[in-house]
């Protein structure tokens, strides 16, 4: 959802092994990507900044807790291990 030029991501869906999401924003290199959100659970393009989420408790670990990297894979920012 875009509000006043700020991307707001709410109600993130859980994958099978972590609480987080990828925006699949365009990138050329890893430095084009960044993590954001209250728990750094969102991976997206720096062009989409800021990446925001609500601060809620969750039972699953975040991608960073499981050593995933927010990286440029196939020209899309996404969590990668």
C-alpha cells in the first residue's frame, strides 16, 4: 500500500520457516537492497524506502535470525540463504 510516497506493508504473511516478506523490488547489485520494518523482516529495494511495518509480536523467527540475507537475486530484492 502506498501512502504519501511511503510504502506501508501490513499483515505480512508467514512463510514455512520465518516471519517476513520480500517486495521483489528491482535491483542490479546487493547494495540496491535493504531490510526494513519494525523487526527488519522486510527485504526490498532502496528505491522503495522506507520499508515500514506494524510492530507486533510474532512466534516465528525473522529472516535475519535464520541467517538469510536481503540480496539481489535475478534482479529482484529478496531474502536469500
